[in-house]
C-alpha cells in the first residue's frame, strides 16, 4: 500500500480545543441533520425520491446533498479554522496537508434509505494526525446520537468517554463489554454474500465459535455493538474512511477495536484515495486474536 508522509505542521502547533463547548454543539448539528433527513425520508415513503449515480457507481439523492450542505455550513460556522471532508465533497486536493479536519458522511446508508429500511445514519468525526478524537453517529429515526471522545494526545483537555443521547436529551453512558462466551452475535452487511464471508464463517466454526447473524445497514451496526447487541462485525470488502471513523472511535473508547485484516487500527487521511480495506470490529478487543481472518487475502490494489 502506497503511503506518503503528511505535509503538515506538528501537533503541538494546533490550538487546544474546548471540548466542553464543542461536543454539545456537534451533538446539536448531528441532531438537526437527522431531523432534516427524516423529513426527506418521510416524503420518500410517500413518493420515491429521485436517485442519481455518482462516478463510483454509488447512489446519491437530494437528501444526501441537503444533509451535506447543512453539516458543512454548520461546521464551518462553528470551527472556521477546521476544514471539512465529506463524502459529497471528497475531491479536495489540499486534504493531505490537513492535520486536523472534520470527516463527515452526511447520509451513511443511502442504499438503505432508498430501500426504505430506515437503517441510515449521520456520521461526524474529528480527525487529528490520522486518529479520531471525536466520533458521533446519529440515528435519525430513533432520534439518538452516539458520542465518543478519545483522549489520544497529552495536550488534550478532553475526558475519554462514550455515551448515547436520547430524544429527550438524557445521556446514557456506554459500557465496556467482556466477551467470554464462544457464542457471538455477528453483524453482517446486507452485501455479505461474497465467497470470502462464507470462508470466514467457516474459520469461526472451526475455531469452536457459534454465532447468530444479525443483518443491519450502515454505521448503525456500530451503534448496536456499543449497545451490547453485537459482538463481532467483519467487513471483508472495502469501505470509505467516512464510513468507519466515528464507529472506530466509539469502539475504542468502550474497550473494543476496529482493525484491518492484519490487526492494525485504521489511520485516516494517509493515502492517495479515501478507501479503506476490509476490517474486523469487536466490542471486546481481547477477542481479536481469535477472530482475525487467517486465510483471507485483501485485494489491497483496489483501494490504494
């Protein structure tokens, strides 16, 4: 995989952020974006929304664009010195120079939105030096926001915490889970019919694991993980960086992990393209040695 050094200033030169004010503001932005998407979704239930196809063959709707425009404007107003990298504005030639930036998927799960499953999310992450400092996943139809802040750098003043904000504004701490059973609740994307998934399931079976398969769309799977409903989430085909950043932050703060197929945590904005390889996500990082794929060979040339 081709990696180039970031052409950026040192971390210590960046201004220290006041997370006590920043987090509530980002939660509000996530909630408001969710409300906007809910309006589009309810209209879509009555009369189907227009769908266009992007250059990478993925679908995009007016809801994607409206949420992007709202989030980008709100973040630029809140933190004018921090650039925004969004799925709907990802062709940014200067991004490799950014040491700190917002990484956004304004509507994660566009296909689920179109299919009317309701399993779509709003993902907002603050990335610094390739790592995620803040991760939020909003679940519009549940009026919930999952929040994590990760104290990664010595100068950071933020506490390490993870919690869920419900529709009434109440906050509920997200707990650490220890997996001691050989029975795993395993999440699969709805696109998990590829041969490598059957091979991976056989590996788990051969290792003595039993598992129930839970099908869910988008980053909503990460929410189910930190709620204790899913133990393992294997993704054996590529994703984009805005799909995983917030979920990785949530998992790491509660004692879980999201790693590549060799067991290495994802780093962000480190490559020429914004595609990740496959990954394994676990709610208990102690589970990793037993569930990393042993025979799967990632086709890394597809996402350099």
